[in-house]
C-alpha cells in the first residue's frame, strides 16, 4: 500500500480526539467491571479479532466502543 503524500481532507463534524477518548473511557469502564479471568479472556479474544482483520501492514480496523 502506498503512503499518501498529503493528509486526507477532514471529515466535517468528526472529532478524532474526542471519539478516541470516548472509546478509551468506555473500554476502561467495561474492563474495570470484569474479574481478572474474564478480563484476560476478553483481551485475548480482542487480540484474535484484531489479528484476523490485519491486512499485513500491522494496522487493523478498530472496533466500536462498548455500549454503556
């Protein structure tokens, strides 16, 4: 895959920093509610899902944040 020579146009109304913060906070809340074994199982499954979607470049499609 070729590297873009310039940044793509921003998506109107989309705040990447805010969306990332919401995703991290939702994920943190979900993990904090789990016990250790459940958390390790969830993270192992998330890793497997991520690796299954990787395209060989080391980048995969991010999941939607957990629902509150």
